[in-house]
């Protein structure tokens, strides 16, 4: 069942059709699930005939269609949305025919209220009907009035939709959507519905397609991956799925998020330890170290069980890096409860943690609980927890100094990579690593290309970028995004490692990968030098057939 409403006209349809393709950009607020949903939105828009806005236009929010994919987990979600919409209102006034669409969890929650508060919005759609986006945009243009359509249950499994993947070397694969848990602080089950599982064959087929397109890393996504398989009657399905991923030739790294401590079982630990391409990294949400608070949160585990899981994981994988989520200041949390959280964090030795100050979400049981804590109390506890975790993260990172790691080079540069002449990537345990290039390599590149070292930390700007050279001319010391570099770690900080060993003659070796080749081919095509054969299941050309009931873009 879905609800559809129309609002007064928000913009007149332009009298003259644009001379070229209409452009789009998708702005993502929220979790990995939202990031993957945004890839589907982009894929559907390209399938319908839109083209992605140029990087400089994206940065300035200049596009014919701007989609905001919202989150509703945090208290400031609405503030962020309406701040974005306020900025876009002025841009839209100067761009005849521009459309603004709002989707995601906050759209599912607030529905027509968004258009009431921001009448310049053209389309509002929910988490259950991503597939409706192109249709609603076209309908809003044709009718010259806003379209609000919110489905109450999943209409099309998102993974069946076209996808424009952000990365050529790594991809998200949803194994389930929705959640069956009833945590009192969480609004996600209300907005994304009950858990729906994909069949293992469908998941593995998508993974294999990603690998065939050049990916070497895949992250399996679900609100609670450990409950995967319950819907079709196999409680051991997730461990089996991990092992099956281990048989896929060319797949080098498998990750997953997020598990739930209550459902985390030893067969998953065994599968992680015994499957070589499943990485030694684990995100295990703690939320609180107090058993009393966990009970109030309806988290069906206690601190002893949580710590026991971590002990067993580390016994099987001594080098595993474990991360977590923690909420500070849940209603009724006492100083004693908070000290229990500090105790468990100290014992857990997390490599990093996402820490949040509790904020009430309307529609959740916790929002109406007594004993909501004063802001100053929550802030003081939050700062103490931050200081503790920062110390632990620093100590854990320091243990990596002197080790030799295989780093998968990433596409996005670190904030200081241009200035430091480093590249960035991820170690097997998912730690961020900034790595130095051989000094003579940088000298050679600088002599060929102005500011060559800085350019190597970003996207190519011309076909003479040395990373786009053919196999014969490509310097064997020069890694591309998607390639793997073996480096020696020389320095650490709480949130990253530095690998400068090559500057003193230490470990440094580049291994070419299919992903690096795919990245080079994609970037060459983007710059007009050839065709991209690595779309990762992306949209067909705009002149191609229309699928899933989505209209081609009309002029």
C-alpha cells in the first residue's frame, strides 16, 4: 500500500527543452545502506536518460535534478535536510526547470510535511519505493506540481534496480533489508520495515558480477547480517554465505556490516577465520556497557556476552580490528551505568568507535521515557568517553608500527595527501593507511607533469596522467586506485597509519590488479579516450531500452 499526494505547482515546466542531457547529482546523508541506495538512485536516473553532473557542478549543487537521500537516525537529521534545501532554493530560482527530490528515511517518516516546509521541493519518495524516482520526476515536470509518494511496504527489492557504483574496485551488496529488532532508541525498523532476505544464489550472482566488472572487494550489507536466512529457514545461512564468497575467483576482500551481538554465533567466527578473503575486521555495536541500560534499550545481550564474543574473535583472528557504536546519555543512565560503559570499552580495545550523544527520536519508545538526561551531563560523559577511546585507539594503532601491510589504494585522497605526496588506502583490517611513494618516482613525474605529485592523490584531469599509461609505459612503482601496495608502517595516530618506509629503503612493492586496470579504463573513458567496460551493472545508454517501468527522459 502506498500514499500519493500532489501539492501546488513548485516550478513551471520549461518552455524550451535543454539542448543536451539533463544532469543529476545525488547527495547522501546517513549510513552505508543509504550510500548503496544512492547508487541505485543514480543508476535509475542514468537508465532514464540523465547524466551525472560534472565534479565542479556537483560541488556547487548545479544540476537539473538534485536528489537528497536522507537519514532519520540522529536528532539533527531534519536540520541537515532543511539546511540543504534552503541552500538549493536560491540555486533553483536561477535554474529554470531544475527539480529537487527528497528520499530516504526522513522522507518515509515526514512525508508531505517536507513539501509543506519547503514548497520548492518537486518529489518526495520513501525507502520502500526507490524505483518510483524517475516516474515521479517526470510526473512532476508534466503536471508542474510536487509529487509525494510513500509506499508502506517494499515494492521492488533494491538490488534488482540499475546501479551506478561509485567505486570500480569495491562494491556494496545488500543481503537483506529491514530489521526485526525492537531497540527502544531506533526508528529504522519503522522506516525500513521487517527484515526481507535475498536468496543466497541472488547474492552470490551479484558478487560474481561485481568481480567480473573489476571489483576485488565486496561489503555485504544488512541491518542485522547475523539474522540472515531466518526468513527462508536457515539460521546458518550467513556463515555459509561467507564461505561461499571464499570460492569466488578474483574476490580478494570480503567485509560485512552490521552484526548484532545477540545473534552473533561461533559458526560466523569460524567462517571468518577459515575463509582467506574474509577480512579480519568486525564492526560490533556495543551501545552501552551497562546491563541495566542494555535491558532498557531492549538489546538482548549483556556485557559479559559481548566481551565473550570479542575474546573468541581474537582467539581465532589475533590481528582482528574491532569497531563499535556507543550511545552516551540514554534515558535513566546513571554515573554507575556510564562507568560500566567505560569498563567495557577499556576491556574491548576497539580500534575505533562511533560515539553518539543520545537524542530522542519521535516515534521510538525511548523518546517518551522518564529521566531524560540534561545536556550538560551527557556532554561531560561524552567527552570522557571520547578521551578514553582516543587513548585506546592510539595504543592499538601504535602496535601496527613496524608491520608490513597490504594496502588497497583508494580513489579518494586523504585531506593532506596532496601536500604530503602520499596516497591513501585500507589495510586488510580496514585501518586507513597513508603511504609514501618512492622519492625518485615523484621526481620523474614532476619532471613530466606540473604538480605531478599532487595530481596522483586525486582524479586524473587529462589523458597524460601517468596512471593512465598502457601496460608497457606504466611505471611499475606507480599504484593506481584498486592496486595493492605492500608497505612498511613507520608511524601511527589514533585514526590512521603512516607508511613511509620506502623513503629509507624499506618495504614497498606494487601489485597490479584487475581493479586497477578497470579504474584506468573508466577514467580514460571519462576523459574521452575510450569506452568504459566496467560499469558494475550500471545503467544502459540513454538511448537504450527502458526497464522496470521507468520512462526515458523527455526533452
